[in-house]
C-alpha cells in the first residue's frame, strides 16, 4: 500500500476526524505548533461576541451576577479538573502559569517550615525556574537543580518542594509522575507538577498519583487563545492549610464586605487575586469545553498515532534525524523534537512552505502534534516538506537565516 | 430658565457630546457605574474580531511577531503614560492591579532595607490592604494604617512605603498627591499611588509630583472591559535599582534564549511575568486610545460639570442627602457618594428604573459620572429618578430588599 493510500485509510478511520471542522484553521497551513499556541475553535468568536456585545455592552456591571462572571474562574476550573484527574473543587482558572507558580511554591514553603529548598531540573521551562529565583531573592527559598537521573537521590530533609514539568517543553519527555511524587513524599517534600504541555494531550491523574499542587497553561492544548488565563490545582487534603502571599480581594472570603483585613476564601478560591479576566476566561472556556468533549484518552491515542506516523513517513523518505524526544510514544507528550545544527533555518524554510513548527534555542526543531485538529494527511505532507527541505538543503537560503527579534 | 431648557443648553454646548456615539450603550439605561466597569467602545468588537479571527485564527503563533503581540504591554503602557503624567518608558500594561501592587510594594521594600512598614489608611480599597497582608505573612512587611489626618505624622524611619489610592473608591475624596509624596520623601520613604479611580477621569502628574510607583485599573475609566489587564508605573530614576519577586519569563532580558537563570529585562519590562494576555490587552488598547483621544483635561472639566449639575438638580427637587464626597468638585474624583441607611434598596430601586449606580457596604450609594459617555440629560433624569425613589419611599418594596449573593 502506498503512503498516500495509507494516509487516506488512517484519516477515514480516525474517530476524531469530525472534530477538525470545529476549528478555524487557515488554508494552506499545516500547523505543528499547537503546543505553543492552540488553534482557534469556531465557537470562540460567537462566544466572544456575546461576552463583549451582550454581557459587557448591554449588561454592563450587572453581568457580574447575571452573566455568571463571578463564577467563571471556579466553573472553568471545574471543567479542567477531569482532564487532569482532579475533583472540580480542586482547580481554579486564574492569572498566568507564572503567577500561579509563585502562589503554589509559596504555599508549599509555608507548609514545610524549616525547609527552604525547591528542587527542579536544569532545563525545566524557564519561567518555572525564574519564579523560584524571585522567592530566593526574597530570602524565602533556595533553588536546587539536579538532572533527571539525580533527582530522586537529591531529595533530602531540606527539600520543601519538588517542582517539575510533566512533559518537557523542549524534548517532550515525560516524567514518571507517580514514582517521583512518591519519592518526594517519602523525603517529606511536597510536589508541584507543571502540566502546561500535558493538559488536553496526555492523560494525567493527579488524584491517583497523590499529587499536592499543579499548574497549567490555557493557551496550548486547551486552545484558550494567546495569553489565556492559566489554572492551578491544590489537592483537597491541603485546603485547610493553604496560604499564599498574593492575597487579593477576589480571594477574600467576603470581597464585597470591603473589610480592611484579609480573610482567605475556602479552598482554591483563595488563589484568586485580582478581578477575574472575563474576556480571556470566555475564550478559555470555549477551548476547554471542546477539548473535554473530545476527551483526553482519544486525544492521547491520536497524538501517539500522529507522531508515530510522522516518524514512519520521514523514515520512508530516507531521512535520518536526531530525535531528542523519547522514541516510545508512551514516554513522550504530543510533540517530536529533533536536534540539528541548522534547526533555525530549517524551521524557517518549513514555515515558508506553510508547515509551522518552532525552533527552540540553540538547536531544536520542535514539531507539535495537537491531536484535536490535525489530519494524517497533514502529517505525511509535513514529513514530505521536511524531507525536501533537508535533501535540497533549502535551509541554506539567506532568507531563512535572518533571525527575527523574537521567535 | 427651566431645568429642561438648561439641560438642553448644556448638552448643546458640550464639546465632548460627539464622543458619546463612540460608545455602545444599552437603550433605556442611565449608566452611573463607569467607575466600576467602563462602557463598551464601539471600536472594541471590530478589534476583538480582528484579534481572534485574523491574528489568532489565521496568524496563529506567527502573530507574536507579525501582529505585534510581543510589544502590546509596552505599547499600551506608553499610551497610558500621558494620561498620568509619565514618560512612555515608565508604564507597562500587565496582570491585575492586585498583582502589580505586590510587585511594586516588594520593589519598594527592597529599595529601603531596614524598613518594613507599609503605611496606608483604613478603608483604602481592600485589595491594596490585602496585598500588604500577603507580604506581612511572608515576614517581609509590616502593615500600618493611619487616618488621613494622621498620615503625615505617622511617617517615621520605619516606613519604607506610603501606599494610597489617589481617589478614594468609596467617597471619591482626592489625596493631595504632591504634599503626601513630599512628606514621604522627607521621611525617607517611597510612595505608591493607586490610580484606579483617577486614570482617565482626573488629571494626574506623577512626574510633576515626583512619585515613585503607581498602579491602576484598566476596566474603569479606561473602558478596557471586565477584568482588563492593569498597569504599573515606575519612575525612571528607579529603573536601575528595580527588583521585584514575580520574576517570570516575559520579564527576562532574553526570554527566548531559555536560560536557566533569571536576568531582569531593563526598566518596567521586568514587571512582566507570564505570557501577555493578548485578548484582554486588545480590548484595553481600544479603550485607552479612545480616552486618550478625548483627553484628560476635557474629561475632568466635564466630570466636574456633570456631578455639579447632578447636585444642583437634586437640590432643586427638594431632596437633601448626606453627601460623603467632597462638595468641592476639585477635591473629588468623578463620583458622588451618599450615605443613607437604606442605600441598598435605594440602589436597587434606581436600577429597576434603569439608573445603574452601585452600593458599597454598609450604607453608601455611589454614583459615578464617567464623562466620556454621559449626557447632561442623563444627569437630570437620574436626579429625578432618585428624588422619586426617595419621596415615594419606593425603596421599601420587598423586591428591592433582597440581597444578591454579590453586588
């Protein structure tokens, strides 16, 4: 059977094929960067129009009650919860991943008096490491980094928190959440999982692995729009002891009593700080609803099939590339990363051909396989383009070697 | 001349009258709550549609460069700057007012080693006081409250920061920014002004009064939409020493180099933390552009005329109410607050008549006079409704005495 025939068969048999039309993707583009910014659901624009014209424009201040703006953060958190193995009351949508990291790292330090070390790995997503630096500057934390292999052995009595990203942003490699959570608990430490590259693509069972804290991103696989609000998770058993320093009025037990003194709202609601970003939450809710409707298990199965098919298609074209992602699809997230000295111009050449992946310094070509809106036909086409760019050394062209200010 | 005639004359002579059509206000509503949530500019929906459909939907990840998403926070900050007497490089749009308070209170404490006291007044907007509580819990700050009269006398060598809201959210009373800033500096303290109820309604000259820090809200007089991103100001002279603990990747000097170690971007850019909220910033920019086009001086003049006309209209109807706002229009922001035991049902009765103000516990009826989109005819009508509610004791009706969960 030819590659074209196999591709057609795979698409014909794809149970998620009907969902592709629920997204509004540009013509002549194969989008392999949904791990950076998820695509636009078709339902988003009508929802935004209703929020802007009706709720804000006509309802004005009344919409805080009448349109349910006050409950959005909790409601959307509750919808994210089943995607990550949490109870609805354990998740809330608010602020950015970075700000939520600060809250939860602080909360963990507060629960482990006498311990100051936040343990992570070098090369973790920068903002995770930077947020610890902020607490270190305040004199409240000590950052310790250890490689994957050395993490478990570095868990000593100084470690308050083990903080890791479940799916590595650069390599796509998965941590063993269950084993590491257990090891941390045995050392008396708490665990915070960054689920930015997991949620909506890879099954996560926070409850099952007994995790303490988690954060995650709204604009990647959840398709919440550029800079969408993020989410935060705190296991129910910690709610009574939860305290974090970003004590704003939306996290107060009675914000509209306008008391001078802070009293935290119960549970994850105290993670709210300023007024909820209604327009951003509106777009996020549409994405979460759609991803939840498709279902994580089916998304995961298709993600594995897509990336496997890409590797196969590439191999059949005679191309050998240095795969830095795990070759076992169960050991990686929804992406494939390749190391190549010329990763930057290769990425630019692909973009010029309408295949949008991204480059991660210094030498990684990162291709994301967002399972909700990609066809197998996109995958074989993308592999063909990559093979052509490499065999024709198209990346040598000057135009692909000019660096943008930001990439 | 009758009240009706005078009203017509005032509207006919209003230089800002043409701008009212630039807002999309509901029929049969007189909106006196623009100080809580500003009205919807007509240009917002087209801008949101472009951002969602074109920039996100079609441009996808490329829009970070191609649609200028990376510069939005700085660009919008630069547009807010002239409204508050700042240089464009001193202002940035990001996060919520609450989160920005945390950054700048922390920065101030960091610049005054050996001093821990953050001085404010009781009854300041709750989130301002609560954010100090968070730092107090971290052991980094000590909150001290003193009444307006006692503030200057309480500035001693322990005070790191004087933190006040320029226009009081409840009474509308203005602080003397120049005198208090000077007094704080003489005591070796820094000053942080919350401009949430000032920006876009009352002239502010941060540079002229030599202020150190400021924050402000995007969704009140700036008409940026519900929960819009806020802004933060740091005087140029402090940029070299600026350090704050929410050290996220968007505030890094080189975020796309993905280094493990944090290095702050220069100036106010280091106040960025997580990924910029593009959809919220899109709506905010439209509001800021419109308010800047109208101009603060003209807005202030009309604001004073509107509130003065309301008081006069009310007096002519024979109603005497307990005004808690300063009677001198130069001493108050763009609002009038009245104390009344029955403020809650009075507010509800007004809303039922289409006059939307708000209630602030325990006994304040607060009416905002957003000058960009109110007619003098709205003002005389609102005064007539209030007089009728009071003389007819309409507020006694059961339906107006049931409290909503949140108000």
